[in-house]
């Protein structure tokens, strides 16, 4: 079963990596090591990385455009006045618009982004997603969330806005944010008071206990949670449950080749081969049946030709000889009567193929009526022949006589146009 490997990238490139594996609802132990050691854990797992919050700018933009390509082109210019440095050196990633119609955006220096990706790629690790750590801090309605870990603090307000700072500056930052919140409450009756939720390790909680007591007076509710195993397990669980803005967009979109497990496809390939072979066999059988039916029609046409024009050799193409004979007869080939006779012969020949054992003695045609003398094995065969002729719809067939003689039945069949009957 595939699991998710979550990597926490360090602030300093030379510092070791830390990672944890999530499987279902469980979170494994935090492991610290090099990219080479990490590579063994990345095999067959989804790989997600968290970039330092202080190195990824989270901002919102108003971009009245549709389509990712157009938005990607417009973003740098829409945010140019709010950024420090050349926009051409920055990478912009975004997600869907929020409730206010604004576009959440993550901005990171291209060189810095490449410095995170290259060491992993050199060790054979390709990321499926890369998020800022701040996206892994819980965001809840009417709640200001604070995560403190290893001397750094990430503040995410009720609107999702992010502030990254060092721990000593945190009390001042929180005072400023709560002051802004108080002003909004005075000026806008629709603004809801926020709760303050702080997550930190035991040492930080003890060091800043007095600060928490002061903040408790500024908010309706203050909740402080202790991290027993550091921040990474919590960040990993949050980012997996609620992903933020994936920095791997545009030119950084992962390009993966789909692995082909031939062992898993062997049965399917065998079935496909058998299906193709069956199709060829069926096509060959159909071709053989058509050839056989064509030969039977030629034989029937030969009998009609011999009965109509005694002594004529049908040759290899009795249909051609029959057409030539009809064309040289007293009735012109394009005459309706001649056309009717040719059609009657076609229907009669097709019926002969389906009623083996019937022999034709004579065939006469006069005034649109075909009169045939036949030898049949029994009366049922004659009746079947007449029904097959009538089934075509253009002609009707009537048995005028059926006389048993020497284990055969001498019959007389008359074919007329359906309209005439």
C-alpha cells in the first residue's frame, strides 16, 4: 500500500533533512538524515516536502482572468508593487479563489526553489508536491493559529493570512494582530471575535507562560497545546488532510514516467493476443463462408443458364454469360421485362443455394412470368424454395404441380412479380 513521505526542508542547505511517513491514520517516527538516506524511503511512496515558511511569501491577489495560463502570465505584474526584487527572478504559484474572490498566491525565489529540488533530484528523489510550512498550520474559522518550533513562529489568522517571525518577536506580533482585530470589531459589526490557539514544545510553553497570561486577557479563548515529538508530525498530518498551494506548478510541474509492471500485465496481454487471434479466425471463417456462398450462387446461375439456353457452356462466370445471353435475346437488356427476368433469376439462384437437392429441368419466361420445371427430393423442399423466393419481397412463387416419381418429386413452379400477384 502506498504511503506518504513528508520531508521538512531545513533553513540552511547544509543542515540535515527530517522526514516522517504517514500510512492511513498513523504517523511514523521522525527520522533525520541525508538525501541519500532519504531516497530509500521515497521508493513507491508519494513524496511531499515542506519549505521554510519564512522563505515563501504568502499573499493574495485580485486577478480578473480565467484560465491557468492567463493567470500565470498576469500574476507577476499584478503583484509587482508588493514585492521586493525583480519579478523575473520569482516563481509564482496559486490555487483557486477564496470566498472574497481573491487568488491565494505563494511566491518564492527561483534560485532558492532550485536549491531545494536539486539535491533531492541528485539522490533520485522526485517530489510530487512542495508546500510552504505555513500551509500546514491549521486554519480554522474565527481562530488565530500559532505554531512555535525551534525558535521560529508561524501565525495564521482567521482569513488565512500568514506571518512568519522569530520567537522573541512573537508577543509583539500577536499584540499588533489582536489590535487590528479589535479595530475591525469596532468598525464592522459583522466581524467575529477570534480565539487564539498556540501549539509549541514544553520548553517554549514554560518560557512564555507570562506572555500567554497577558494574551488571555485580549481574546475570548486561549488554547495552548504541547508538541511531544516536535512540529513535523502535526505539519505532515495537516498538509496531507488539507493541502495548500503546491509550488510545483508551471515549469516545475513533476514529469513522471508511468512505470510498466510487465508481470501485472502479462495476463491482460495474453487475453488481448487471444482476442486478436480470434478476430482473425472469425474474419477468415466469414471470408470462407462468403466464398462458399458465392460459388453456390455461381452454380445455381449455371443451372438457370443451362435450363434457359440449353447447350450453352457457362464457363468460369455464368452470371456474365447469362447477362450476355439476355442482352442478345428478343427483349432489350434495358427493357423493364428483361430487368424483371434478371432480378427473378437472381432471387431464384439465391433460393437454390439454401435448398440443396433441387434440380432444374427447364425454365421459360413470358410476359413477366417465369415458369420452371423442377426435380425435388420431396414436396417440403419445393415449398421451402417458394417461400425463400417470396421472402425477397419483389416476387411471389406458386407451386402449380408436385408429382412423385422414382423417389423424387416433379414440380412446376411459377414466379411472378409481387405486384402482379
